[in-house]
C-alpha cells in the first residue's frame, strides 16, 4: 500500500508536466498574428493619412492644366487651361442634379464622403477580378482625386482619397461639392464644366432650359467624353443616355414613362448646328488623350496637371492639316465638302506618330477618321493576309506561280472575281500583287492556310470581326475594319525589317508629384526579315508598274498599295485607301463619306495625298533604299518556267527576269526550253551568167519548225538581210559583176525568234571578161549618180507582244548604202533592211526614222531623204486601265471597279 501511494509533492509535479491542447496554441498564435497585422495596417494607414496632401481651396475651383510637348520638347497645347463658364448650385436644374447623382453617386446627399455599401461591393469585385477592377468613388472622392491626387490604382492613394473626402465633407456643403464637380470635369469637344458643355452641344446658355434627354447625355459624358461625344458618335451617345435613364428610374428620380418618352429622341436633332472651332492639332491630341487614359488608367490630360512628352512633328502636322482642309491654294482637289479623309504619318524606324489628320472639318467635335474609323481596307489587306504569310510560312519567292484562271468559287456563296473581270492564267506573285488581282490573292492565302494568315495579321495589330478570319478578309471585303492608324502600323513593319510595335504618340508622362512613367511600347519581331524585304520589293513594283503608279515619286525608294471597296447595292466605291512607306516614313490614308451609302466620284485622291505629303516631308532628308538581308538572294529566272528554272545560255534576254528567293530555296536546275538549233547543211551557191543571178540551196534535216534567214555580204562588207523563208532555196537577182558574194543562212525557230542556229556561209565570185571596163563604167555611173541616194520605201513597225520587241523593216532599191536608224532621237547604223527594238514599254510611243547613207564612190556618205513612222505600244491587258483618260467620267467609272470589293462583301 505504501508502494502505490504518492506524496503531495509528487502529485503536484506530475500535474505540471501535462501539455496544453494544440488548438489553444493555434488560437493564441492567430490572435497575436492578427494583432500584429492590425497594428501594422493601422501604422501604414496612419502614415498614408499623415502624408496626404492638404486641402487647398485654389485647386478645388479649376482643374490643373497639363502641358503637351512635341518631339523637340516644345509645348504646343495646354489642356485644362481653357476658359470655362462657372455655375453655382442654384443654377442647376433638379433634372440635371438627379441625372448626375443617379449615374455617379446615388447616395451623394446621404453619405459623409465615402459610401460604405459601394465600398463593400467594390471589395468583393476586386478580390474576384483583381485590384482596381471596380471603383467605389463617390462624387466627393472624385473631386478630391482630380484636385489633389494622381489617378493611379494604388491602395495608398485610395486611403488618402477616402480620408480627404471625409475632410472635404466637413469643410464644405454637399451643394458646394457638387458645384465643384460640375465646374471641374471635362465633357469633350474642348468643353470644360457642365455650363460650357450645355452651350457647345445644345446651344443652351441657361442650364434651366435642359430637357431630360439632354441632362442624361451630360450626366453620361464624363465617363468617356471622347467615345460618347454626340458630334462624333451619336449611336454610342444614345446607348449611354439610355443607361443613365435606366439608373434614374432605378433610383426613383423619374418614372418609367418619362424614361421611355426620352428614349424616343433623335440625338442629332438635339445638337447645336454651330460647332466650336477646332483647336490646334486637335486630331493628334485625341490620340494623346486616348493613350494616356488607356495606359495610365484613370489619368486625364484635361484635369490632372500632367507633363506629356509626345512624338509630334509640328511641320508634318501643319502640312497634313493644310492638305486636308479645302484651302484655295491646296494642291488637292476634293469633289465636295462632304467627302472626308483620315491620314496618319509614322516614323518607319520606331512607330512614333508624327502627324494625324483626323478629318476635313474646320470645326471641333468631328469624327477622327484617322484613329476612330472602322471601314473595310480593300486590297491594302493583301500584303498582310496573303503575300506576307505565304512568304513567312511557305517561303515562296516573288516569282511563285499562281494560276489566275477563273473566278474563285471554293466554299463561297458568291464567286470572288478580279476587279477587271479578266483572268491571265499562270503569273508570278509579284505581278498578281502589282495588278491587285483578287483570285491569286485568295488562292495563295488558301495554300498557306487561313489560320496562318490570321496569326500573321494579328501580329501586326489586325483585329478580325468576331475574332475569326474569313476568306474575303484577304481582299478586304468583310466585316473586319481598320483605321489608317492600324494600317500604317502594319505596313510600317514591312519597312522596318519585320519589327512591329503599336504606333504611339506619347513617350512619357510626368505627374505633378515628380513621378515619371515611360509609355513607349517595346518592339517585337512580327515576321522574318526576308518576309519584310520581299513584300517591300513587290510593293515597289506596285508603284512602278501596278495600280500605284499615280502615287509613285521619281527618285525616292518607295513601296505602297492601293485599296478600294464595293457596295452591295450601289455602283462605285465607298472607300479608297493608300498605304505606303519609305525607310523614313509610313503614311496611310482613307477617303470616303460618313454615309457608307454614298460612293466616291474619284478614288485617286489618296494617291495624290500620299505623293504630295511624302514628297514634302522627304525634302532635304536622305532616304536610303531598303537593305536586302543576307536571308534573301536575287536570281535570274526564265519567264514561264514552272517550277522556277535558271535561264540557259540560249534563253533570250527578253525571257529573263530577276526575282527574290529566301536563301536556300532558289532554283538550281537550268531550263531546257531554249536551245541552239541545228545549222543547215550542204549550203551551195551557183552563179548563173545568163540571168545574172545566184542560186542558193541547202538542206535541213532536224524536226523543229523553222524559217531561214538569208543574208549576203559583198566584197567583205557587213552582212545585210535579204529574206526570211520557209523554203530551202533562194535566188539572188541583179548581182554585181566582178564582186564576191558571201551568203549566210541561219535557222530560226518558228515559235521563238530568239532560238537560232549557228550561221553557215558560202561564197561565190561573179566574174566577167570585160570586168575592168565595167568597173570603169560603174565608177562613172557612181559619179553621175552622186547625191542621188533614194529614200527607203515600205517603212513599217510592228509590235511583237510575245517577245516585247518592235520589228522595223523597209525596202531599198539604190546604190550600196548603210542605214541610219533614229528611235526617239537615239541613233544607230545598220547594214540590213530591218532592226528589232527590244525592251519596248507598254503605253510608250516611238518615232522611228530611217536614212540611207551611200557607201561607195561619189555616193559615199551621201544621204537619201529620211523616212519616218510612229508606233505606240499597247497597254498590257492585265494592267489597270484607269490612268489619264481624256474622259474623266470614263476614268472614274474604271477607278471605281478597282481591287478588292466583291459584290456582297462589304461591311454592313
């Protein structure tokens, strides 16, 4: 019993050694952690509150004006510094107060500066979608932010904003705060404050005159003043107005019947007919405002006192604005005042926006067609969605052969046709793009894969309708639309070795507190350097021999592409585009009407705008040619060979073209199409004394179809062509006694005059017993006939389209003579009765003059009467035929048929 017992001390020690439950330890640790966190948050919050700026009355009345600097650092605009019409709370009609509070802060007259219910909803949204996804700012907080804080989404700034809002509510009445808000905010169209906005948009000097729809429009504008601008986007304005009306009904400010009645209004009918004058460089400022707002979420150049560094070149901007306005001394002739234009100039090397021409209006508030437009791009899409992807992914050459045989009908409701309704069979990619043919473009895109075309286009900033490419996107004829800014950004990458970044107007922004944010985008490789160079080289052909000839600038290395669209129900083109570039600048231009149902009387104005602008801005500036990368090789190829073949030694020069290949894909095999023909055999010449003729005969055993060119030389002189014959015999009459004749026969292919055999010759002496006497008589005759060289006869010139040569021939019946041939002032001497002029240019006129010149005796160097003829080389059938026609009406009819728009393919 004694063994089992324990002393009181032992029992006490055993009790002390028992462990505490683990849940108690966790609870204690958690409480300590929460306490520490709470103290930390309180300390940080206290620090943020203590470091919050003071409330200064001077900053509450007017917004802080921003400074906008050009590329050289000079200030060219001060948004927020404009005059405004101040109002007091008593000037505000109840309908406007209700519209503003229902939209911005429904419990404005109830809370103390912050709305706890809105904060709770915003906290949940921010946990779900990330910080900054939803705000809970009251009108009071907005006044504080715009007056004292930066618009950045930071917790510290939000805490300071709420603290200052509470302080502001203690210092000022609700009416005074609402008055500050409505006097401070920006409403678009250079209107600061609600009173100025009512005057600008509705022509109302007194706010008491505002109707419910007008009040709803004004209440909705501050959220996105540029997008909801009723002058520019009345449809978006109406959607925003309807949202405000719905909120007013929800918060019992108006009845449903009142809202329904207000929704019936036509927005344009409310607007002031007299728009305010535009401010200087307003189109460029639109882009600045857009970039700052998007890249610095919540920042406002009109109220935040920012210092904004931009890429503007004022000289270029002023020239662009001069061209777009209908000035008396403008070199551009617009058909009417309604026709609109949008234009962008980029720096090709870095994508900086140097100039924006937004529209042709002298008034503010018009749509900025350079950055806000969304219209079909027409054939300007072809390099981006057809030829570029084909080179990038399939490494095709500029010679790549495409069969333009008929309208394309694979998987489409309406066949895709060429703009000229002609089909040229097999042709090179270069030629098809230069002539802006639709069928080769869609066939090539189909070969590459539309998924690859979409990937390539999106890499250049292209945004497809419903995020899905359509086969007709390749020719720019679906719901996918672009702006000149987007198009310029894409084309600029072709001129910059395939490097792309989004075009930008703002390089950096300085905040009032000294903070600096860099906004210049980072460049990325959108394509291989071989793709960029080869597309550029083909677009240079567009300018020199394709649809862009009227925009070409002699002496400047320039590439570019035209584009027009068609309307499903109207004749003509609603849109005309031109996009082109040098190594320095990229320019994209759109022309058309705001009303899509009106077509253009002249589709060539973008060509003129491009040519004038690029010429002007390239003056006194070195413009280098595009540099061929090591990944590209230029190779001579025999025309028509398929696949591409190298020319043989016998390939005519007229059948050789130089094309570009991705290195490693160039042709290695030589063409066998052209070869040297077998020569004639057994050539014999016999003199017949009685008839004073030479009989010539020969044999030819080869299977080729040939003609025989027969030439003669007298006493070692130059060969002169006598005849071309299919026979194997010929008789030379009225030969010169006592002379030695050398006869030459060459076999020539009937299919190609360039395929010939080696010449075969034979000689025969014409002897006579009275040779010396006859020689004397001949000399006497030559003396008697001095200066009596007759003119040539039968002078004719024919164009051989197959070989691109002009075949000139004539007859001559007189003493021995050579012939001086002048072609457009360039002279050469020949011995034969004909000449071939190679390299004839389509559309070029040639004047040909032939003068015989004596060779012997007294006639030596004596000239006969010159004879001349003229010929004009016809245009190629596949070339665009709407050049400088005598009839402007005919020209415009043809212009409007140009490239992309297939029937039924236009934007709805």
